[in-house]
């Protein structure tokens, strides 16, 4: 029997192989494959214990972070084996060692498979154990560094930070930004981030601290004094109200920002490729196409942008309403029933049709998104005309059409 374990996406076999003395079995790579004993792996604090039959291996390692050097210490013990047995370690990187307790440091970060062969005095392998370890390499030294700049002259409080941090081995997996402006600390997975500092009427210097962490858990930090220029204490944004959405849609945009100084004016960009617009508010605007538009409102004073805000607006555009249409076909006519089929030919210019709602005029309805459907009418003693109604919906709009079907008397 063998014990299968997984580690780091890899599958490993833990086993002890017992053998009788076989002078032809003299190499550590060719143990006789007889009874394999199930093994276990446990962890106690910082020590991992691998138990395979009569062999117990305990190993731990030191931290890889500079100035430390990652070093594995492995100790083997056995029961019911010759006292003169030798312990031969194969570390998976081409290096070997002998002894009950050995130490080894890996140069390159990688998963490795360690094999221990226990040999008798005739160099026959009498027990073996194979297990995985994860090495981070030697003296990992992350270096924290970042730069910052104001990419938005219209919003002096919105600062871009770009980390140029590095590590000699492994990868950086976490960037922790402490803005020291009273806001929450941001922990992200990449080194590019923007931050909105509080508005102030005077220049303020913030000691921004970056702490980086590697995949091996090593950390480093640095602090840079970031000067945030004075800004007008404008807050808020604007209202965007949609009118006649399913017919001739238009929006009215009205600023709601507060603390806007006298003499300032508004510049609008509706993000549909038609450029900036300056006009008294409320400003009326019509979108041609259905889309989500990031509308930008800019406040300008003395030819300087002093505030900018934006909001996502969902426009239906022109002709958002579906056009309902269908035709009927006589499918079957018996002495007691008449069956018609109904096939929608409804269309929509933008988006898609979200619902087909049928009313067949005889008390039967269907709301199951059926663009094609049949309905059976029961004949009565008199011929009857039934008015069939189709309502189609799409983009939050609806359209209705009617047709009449004739059912003869029975």
C-alpha cells in the first residue's frame, strides 16, 4: 500500500519499502519493491513530521528573509532497524547528504521532493521515504520604493502612486498603503493605485507609507512625504433625470455640488464622442445610441479646473422601443376544436426583447418567453372571432399588437 498526498498541485507517494539482504541491491535508486507501509504527515508549530512505517522525519526551516538564510534541518529516527544503518538524503536539486540529522539550503525557489534511503551495512536499502518541501531560496530581500504625481490638474487631491518595489527572488503579492490622512489603509495586489486626499484650503504634507510583502512572507516598507496642494472644498455632483425614455428620450443635467465659488462655470463631457459642452444649467442632452455613459462635470474658475466629478448614466438612445408583430396560421380544424399557431415577427433596434406576453382571447395566456406558440380553441354552437394580443417588452419599454382569428361553430 502507498500513501498519496498532494502538495502545491503535485502528487507524491509516501512509503517504506522493506527488503531482505540482497547483494544485488546496492544502489539507493533501486530499492526492492516489497511491502509498502502507509505514511502520515503532521505539523506541530514550525516542525513538520513525516512518518512512514518505521521511519519518522522531522524537519523545520529558518526564515528566508534577509539577513536570514533559509536552511532546512531534517532529523530521521527509526525503529526495528539495524543500529548501524546509514541515512542517505537526496534533496531533489542534485545535492545529497548522509546522517540522521542534516541541513540543506536551496538556492532557487521551487517545490522539491526529498528522498531518504536507509541502508544497512551492505548498502542495501531497507527503508525509504519520499516527501515534498517548498523552498523560497536564500536571503530574500524586498526593497520598497514608490513615486507619486498628480495626473489630474482639475483635482489636486487625487494622487497617483506607482510602486517600483522589487525582490531578488519570488514575487511581490501585497502592497499595503497607509495614507495617514484618516482614511482606511488600502491593501492591494498591485503597485499602481490612486488615492483621494481630503480637501483643504492650505497645502498639507502627508507621510505616506508603503509596506510590501513577498510570496514568502518577507516585508519591507518606506515612507514618502506627499504634498497635497490647496483645493476648494467643493463636494457633491449633479442630477441626471431621464425623460420620455421609450419615445424621444432626453436628459436634464443639473449641478448639485456645494461650495462652488462665485464666477465658476460648468463644462460637461457626455462621453459619447461629441466633446465638451458649456451651457447654462439645467442642460438638456439627447443620446443617439443605447449605452452606459460616464458623464463628467468639470468646474472651472479663472481658466483653472478646480473640481471634477462624474456619474454613470444609462441611456436608451433613439428607437429603444420594440415593435410588436406576429402572424397566425391555421394548424388543425376538427369538429370540436380549431388550432392556430402564432409566430412573433417582433423587432427591436437596440438591445433585445425581454418578454413575449400572449393573450389568446379565450382566457388562455402565456408568459413563458414564447416567440412561437400554438393555442387550441374549443368550438361552441356559434362561430366566434377571438382577438389575440401580443405584448413585447425590451429595454424597459413595451409595444402591443392585435390580430383576430375565426373559430367556426361545432
